[in-house]
C-alpha cells in the first residue's frame, strides 16, 4: 500500500518504523462505499476519516500527522490519539486508593493530564487487522507505569461500518485494583482538513446534557454539578459554537473557550445513547456521537499552536468518565477491580444533509 492506493493520500512508508523494539504501521479500514479510515498503532491515532459532503465530495474530517516522526515531535501530543490510563486531569497528580496515596505523573501545571507524558498516546500498540473493516489494538500497561497501580491489559477495537459509523470498543482487565478512564481524543473538522484548516466555530453543535462540571483556575472540576440552563454551556438545542464564545462568562475565560465535561442525559448507568450531534453548514456533513460513558469533554482546540491546525480549527468530543473523579467520591467510579472487565463503547456516525 502506498499513497496512490489510499484516497487520503497518506504514505504507509512514513508510518513504518521500529520504536522500542516494536513496529509501527498504517492500517486502512475501507467499507463497501469505498470510504476509508486510516489508523496507526502508534498511540492508536486516527490519521484520516474520508467521508463525503452533501455533493459527494470526499474530504478528511479528522486532524492527524502524516508520519510517525511528526507524532513523536508534536506540539499537540494527543492529536486524535487514544488517551489512557486516565483521560482528563487529576488534581496535583494525587489520589487515594485502598487507604494509600498514589502520585502519578504531572504534565500540566502540576496536575496529571491524559495519562501523563508517556501515556497510551505515546505507546506502540500490538495491531491485528481483521478483514477490511476492523483493527484490534492491544497494550499491556506495566505496574506503576506513570505511577498507576496494577498491570492493565487493554484491547481497543476500531470497526468501520458500511453505514459510515466508526465504532471504538474498549476492554480492559487488571491484576490489582487501579483506575481506568479511557477516551479517544479525535480533533474533528467536518469542513475538511486543509492547509491550514479553517475555523470550526461556525459548526452547529447539540450536546445531550442538562448539567456540566464547572472548573477552577487550574482547569480542575470544582466538584459542583451545575445546570446548563441560562448559561453559555447550554447546547441542548443546536447552535453555532461561536454564538457564546465571546460572552462575559467566567467558565469560557478560565478555559480560553470550551474545555468542559458535560454530564450526559442517561436513563440508566452505561446506557448506549446519543451524546452529541454536530453539523457543518457549508458542506452539510453531520457527525453524531453515541457512547456508554457518563461524560463528554467538549474541547474547542483553544491552545493549538500548529501551523496546519491552528487554534479553534477543530472540535473534540471526548467520551469518558469525569475528570478528577478519584478526588470526588460522588462522581461515577473509575476504579477497576481484579476479576472485573472495563468496558466502553463510543461511535462516531457520519452523514450529510
């Protein structure tokens, strides 16, 4: 496979390296429509999702780098990668488990963020492509990797359906009590990736949440669960992201835009349900996000410094448990016990109107 054999134009040779004795590569998932998803086993990064607009014109709708070296040297290390063991922030990199205090890696103003500097986004996963439409990635996270207790065995399955749905299924087991909070940090731009990519702030977003988690000055949830009604966090009815970015809102100022966890509306714990819907008005592309997770971190790429992908050129919908959950006992638990199986399913569904 070379760049002539992929509609994304990616070159497989740019992703074939040996890192820490393990081989990296580029894997192409293609459905019956000929649309494709490109994934590398370096960090589980989704490099391209090629889908049509209302006129049938194909474009890549997720931001990614075009080589392994670019991922290793990235100013945005989490660009469309898997995130773990813990998505989001943990205050001070500290938590208690079984009466013992643990200190995990700090990489964001004294706090833990997204698994630490050498979290799952920077690891080479074992890869097995199962037919044209499925890729399974596996990784064993060592005891005390980035400070987390327990050896964690993870498997993540990417499935690209004939209905243009990208399923991401997670399974994990541990030999010691530990924390797990996985997500995929896709930077989506339904207008299509360009050079540079244009602003994503005119996209129409709906988030299926009546509540959100306010943050403090270090981007850590305060512990309050606040109603979205009457605030700039109300996305229950779809509207352009830009509509309230300029409002005099403390939460927007603290985050430099949106970077907040929304409490998804669920009938019961673990229900697989619609979390968000986004429409790009110029192309008509639509993306729906469905998940079993209780929270959705909505991020507007506020701090991107990449020339090709400038700030606010993408939207992130990170399905996960709540940030800093170990330090808020009334948040849904992120504890995984030996004998239990960590399970999560998130789907990104693409269409056009």
